[in-house]
């Protein structure tokens, strides 16, 4: 559905561009603007006061959204030994070691996240880095997808833990739920994300850190947000 159509223009008219909305105002409005025939994802976009060209200013982390994302996350676990049973008990959708690596290398992609134990990362890096890396699916300790506790990693992803990172323009895009969520739940998820972003502020970043933020649904217009707590240098 093109965003320049009559429907989109009518929705845009409901957003006052002369003001910045509080998160509570914005989450109530975003529900009103989400009029598509499916349950739209609600996303927030932060412009950060960083220089993304400098490696020491890139922002990356994870956050457990208190009310989840509203999305069913399919988790693949690459491990072996006793960890196989632990991953399956935690709800992993597919579990395996060398044979799963070969399946993925052969085109199997029916998952939304990949978890691996450290003893499998050499094979994962060698055979799957070029395939999973560009898709943002390569297991990484910084994203909470590499470690010995496979059960904890799987449960976290299933419960709504998300990874965030800035793009090459210094903007972080992240989902905080669905349009069907209660406004208060969207607000709580947003606040959890803001706290995680502020905790991930690079020490070398100077000046205003959280420069602007916008809330939007998949097919709706963006809503400018007020940032009551702007991290300063």
C-alpha cells in the first residue's frame, strides 16, 4: 500500500507536526493511525549524537522488552551434547550441530534468530558467516546469541529480547510491539529501550546523545517524540 495515497495523507493530517508528543500520547495515537488489515508492528527510530564512521562510537546492545514484541520468534540453536536437550526444553524450534550448519549452508532459513555455543563458533564462522552476517543473524556475544547457557538465550529471545544497533547514518530502528498492544505496554517497552540505549552510550560520544525520536506503525505516518531525558556528555 503506497504511503502517498489518500489513506496515508488522511492519517498524516492527524499528526500535529508543530509539537513533540510524549510517549503516552504517541502510543495512543499510533494505535489510531494503524488502520491496515493486519496487526502492524510499532517501531521507534532514534537519531543518535554519534559518528558512525568511528568504531568506538557505534552503539549495539540487547534489551528485554517487558511486554515482548508480539512476534513469534523462531530460534535455531547450533550446539551439541547435553545442550541439545536443554535447548529443546527451552523451546528452540530447530537444534543441531554440524548437520544443522550444513542444512543452513544448503539454504534452510526457517528461523528468525540463531543461537550458538562457543564450541561451535569456529564452524559457524567458517561456513555461515557470509550467509548469516548480511542478514544480521550471525551469532555474536554482544547480541546475546553466543554463550554456554543455551536455555537462557532461547527463553530470552522467545520472551521478547531484541537487539539494537545503529545504522550507517547513526539511527537506531527497533520494534517495541504491535498495534494491538495496550498503549501502556507500548510505553513500558519504549522506556526499557531508552534505558538500554542510554546505558550503551559510547564514552567518546559528546554533546546530546538522543537527538530525536519518532514512533510509527508499519503503514502509518511517523509521530515526533519529546525526549525528556537526553543523555549529555
